[in-house]
């Protein structure tokens, strides 16, 4: 990730591009997985973003080596194939797995892979595999990551890092540190056009300390999305907080230290506590955080409010702000464009983040460096939501949040 400034005219072009982003710039990209018929569910967020290649920014390989990757999970969102591992010039997909044989066969077909395994537990024993993409149900992310690490695999995983358990978070943190392997959570907001611009400006000093930040993840679910063992039905909103929390953590590399969160009982049937396994009644949870810089942050997650949906964020700093565009003291901005991709890779869904997340993970392995969304960032985003939900259950009581650093 380069912060090298362009000349002023180039910076001005980048700046003007970000002054009228409208829905895209505010993070209103289609998102997640939307409810639909069981035979043909409508999947939001997976629509590929059309981007014209920037002739001044050509992707340059860092190695001619191919990483041998295994892909696990091909459920309603079909995520293990959606990130494009199978098309990257530095990747060979050597094995795939899904618990349902028909899905496993389809995953093998779309990724042009000949070897299949009936489960992750079997796939990770394959000594030819270096890295695993885990796109299984959220409650299983923790145990599946531990299993992959145990067998010496680098790990890429969908959000969240853990599911409702602070104890699991600590164990995962220690396992990743002990392993010396790469771990990256594929938080899509990290490569949204607006958040990536915020990060570049922040790193160059154009924002100063953030006084205030906010993130919102709105995904209206009048009826629940079909899911493995019904894990999405009645899901506490702050158990799935990373799309909004990224609008501070992935901008600054900081964390949330304290939280007071309020939840509102929902009128949606599956979000009534008698109708879901979590005994959860909240369809919306809004958290007020204290940040590691001493600032304030408001992060919202909602399943039961009709209207425009998606992931969006805004930030205000001591030297500048970003509300769809930069306004501040800096006159010359760094390069705000997102990383280029190999010609074989589409930017993909979630606002063009899919291909970039995958390429970042692959490149981090090849360069033997820390990936953008490492274990500390993954847990700082995830655990803040777990504690926020605990606060909501106690009527907004202020609570301390565990901290993770690399």
C-alpha cells in the first residue's frame, strides 16, 4: 500500500473524483445476502463493480510463485468463489470443500478445481495446501480458523472473526500469534472507495486525530435469510459489526476502548426473542464508543429499518473531515485511488472490494508481511460489537472493551 503523493494536478483529479461520490462515495453499495426464494435467492453485494483500468497504474507482480489455496464454503452467498482466487496469476486452487455434495461439486466447477473434500477438517490435512479461504457459517469461523492454523495454513476468513464470545477471541488471537502464519479477515468496507481514501488521507496527516467518526450498516430483513443451522435468524445486530466499525478501525488502525450501546425491541417476527435461538429482541443496536485516540464514535447496525441500505461512514478530524469528500487544511492529497488489480481479476462485489481483499491477502503471503486486516484489526472490530451487545442488554451501561495489538 503506497502513500506516495502524486503531483498536484493528479491529486486534484483524485480529489475531484471524490467530491461527488454520491451513493457510492457514502458507502451505499449493495451489500450482504438478501432474502429471496429458496430456489433462487437474491444476493445483494455480489454484483461486480465495473471499473475502467487506470493506464497510469499497472498491476506489477511481486513474485512469479503460485500459492496453493483451498476454498471452503459455498452457501447462500457463494463467497469462497466470489473473491476470485481462481483467477489470480499467483494462485493455484488445488482443493475445495462444502458439506453439501451438490454445492461442493458446483464450487469445483466454477473454480476449475479437480480435487474436492467433504469437509474443512479433511481439506486442511492436505499437505499441498498453503492457505485456506474460509467462507463457512459465522458461528464456525473461530473453530475453522483454529483447525486451519493447526495444520499450518495461512487463513483468510469472512466476517466476523468470532461469534459472540470474548473467550474465543482471546484464544484465536493467541493461536494466530503462536503460529506465525498470515491471518486476514475479509472486511469489505476496508476497500470501499471512500474508506480507502479516508485511510490514505489519515496516514498522510491530512485529518489529524479523529474527533468523531461514524459508521452504519443497514440491512433490512423483514424475513430471515436462509442459512446453515439458521444462524442469521434473530442475529443480534452487534454480533455482525465490522462493516460499520471499519469506518474507524480500518481508517486509523486504532480501536474502541469503551462502549455504551442501546438496542430497540423489534416489530419483526424473527427478531422477537421467543422466535430465535439467541433470545434476542433487538433489530437495531447503536453503539457510542470512546476511541483509542480519545475521540468519539457512533456505530450502528440495523436489520429492521426499511429504507436505503448498505455500509457508509463519515469522519471528522482536527485537520480535516471526510463526508463523501475531503474538506480540510491539506491542499495536496496523497494518491487516493485503490490498488490496481491483475487484468484477470474483477474488482467484484461490495463496492469493488472483493478482488482487492483477495489480492491483498495473496500479496501479503508472497511478501511475508502483515495483511491489511490482520488479527488485531479483525478482533478490535469484532469484539467491540460483542461488548456493545452486552451493554445493550444492560440498558446502555458503559463497559470496557478488550484490546488487541500486533
